[in-house]
């Protein structure tokens, strides 16, 4: 069974392309089930990436299914999408997933949301033995990186980077009125980061009324329905949007109609959703300054040098765990051969004792146990070195060849193998 990963992320593709391939959480399970076919699959989709993990006997076929699924989801020409995709397999794919879970592949190194996103993807997917192993190990790696290094101290996130950007542009946020669109975990983190800098959450809007009520009550804001956002724009200084909506929630024409009542006051908008919540053309309006998630990279680069130093230590943890996965995956090739070899040897031993039953029946119980023990020890000693050699070979490229040779020499799994006489 091969581990295959095909994905697209902020390293290669702009948000205009990434948002076309974003997979809502309620669709990730169906996509994974469709990719699994006779194997297993998990879909991981965050604001920075959409990645498809598949366990399959044929790596080329699995890669093609995943690439085709992403191309189809984008609606773009295949020749445009394929160069933006990355394809990894086996240890390299596991290493990448471990880096993702540890926050090492994020725009904000060590960010806290990703570990929960990896867990949610795993639970919603269609994992089998291979993906169950690699995703459980990834969750372990993510926790270990945060407990054994300082990469997770002073937790950073896209939400906190957005608040930092607002502070850089507007200066002191004291008294700044904020419209928060989206009341999920990302919206909650953004609200906390903005209020910590003196901002005031004036309005909260969400597709889920219960969440909007809870967040507004927590920060002293007023709930406003999504369809009424235009009516409150003249009373805010900052709009932060982080919903999971498939389409824009605030259009160019809606913002344009409010400019007169704003009387020249600038409007600062931060869109940290993928797909984007805010119409990109809003940035063309006089006095409107729109930033999307890719614009936050400069903020991250300027404020996280210390976190990157800790990332070096986390990388060592990730590399060690990737080596463990490699050894485990390689052992899958030889363990069945070892088990079959030992079963064959035990079958021969038991058969020979049965044929000698007439000569052994006069032995006492203790003498019979001695014969059983001696013959078992002979088998164990004969098989000890071949077993060790097979396990050693499992860590290298020759493991499958060794396993195949053993099966051939001893007729393992061959119904027509000659029987001892």
C-alpha cells in the first residue's frame, strides 16, 4: 500500500486559485469517500491549502485521481492547475503531513488552529490502516512539537496577524469600531486579538445565529443578519470577515452605496476567509483598503523570527517521526513473509512429530515436553538470523526483494508447494 499526497497551497498558488479548490468541512467526507475507491482517503482543506491523501496499491493511479479531482473542483483548464500542484508519496508525504500538523508549513509558524483541522479531516475522511497510522502519528507529532519546543508560545494565528495589520495601518485601535463577519473559531480569535489592542466589537454577523449571539454577548456587540451588513457599514472603522461561505458576503455595490454617509472616513477591510468573503473590487473604491489572507505574509515575516528559531527544533522532531513512519511502512512488506516462514516451519515441525508419534508414545510426559521444547528451539534458532536479516532489509530498498525471495524459496503462499515426506 502506497501513501500518496496531491495538494495546492499558499507556497505555489495565489488565493484566487486556492479558493476555487477549497472544500467546505461538510463536503470533505464525501470527496474522500469518492477518492478512496478500493483504498482509503482523507481531504484536508484549510485557508492555506487543499490536500488529498490517499492510500492505494497503485501510486500513479491514485495521483491521477487526486489531480483530476482538484482540476474538476477548480473549473480551470487542466494545464493551468497541474503546474501548481505538488505530489508526494510515502515518507515524503508523511513528512509533509507531520510538518503541517506541527504548524511548520503554515503562513504563521506554530499557529494553533491547524492541529484541530488535521484531526477534523481525519475524522471526516475514509481512512484505512495506512492513513489511520499516518494521521494518528501526525496528531502525536503536532502535540509533541508544541510541548517540547517553544514554537507554540504566545500563540500566533492568521487572526492575530490580521489584528496586528490593523494596528499597523490605523495606529492605536482604542475606540475603533469593528464589524466581525463570521462567528467560528477564527472569528473568535480575531475578536479577542482586536479587543486586546483596544478595538471595540460593534457588530457580529454569521450564518449561524446561535454563534453570532454567543460571540456578540461575549464582546458586547450587536448581532446583525448577513443580509443587513450594508446598513451598519457607516458605523464601523474595520471589517474583519472569516466565514465559511461559498460566495462573497459583501459586494462592491453594497460598500459603494455607504461611502456618502461615511463622509470620507476610511474603511479598513480584512478578508481572512478562503474562499474570499469580500468582493476584491471593494479595494478600488475611494477610501476603502481591502487586504486578503495573502497580504498578511509581510506581517508574519516581521514579527515571528523567534518562532522560526524554535521551528528548527520542531523540524528535528518531525524528521525523526518521518523516519519512524518509513521503517513502519517498509516493515509491511516483510512482516507477512516472516509470519508465513515461521508458520511453514511450525507446520513442518508439527508434521514430523505427528509422524513420529508411534515412537514417542512410550515417553513420559516430561520427556515429551523435552522433545517439544528441543524441536521448537531448533526451529527458532534456524529462523532467528533470516528474521533479523529480513527486518534489517525492511528499512532499505531491498526489503520487498528479500521478502519475495523468501516466499519463492520456501513456497510460501503456494498451494502447490512440495510437502515433506
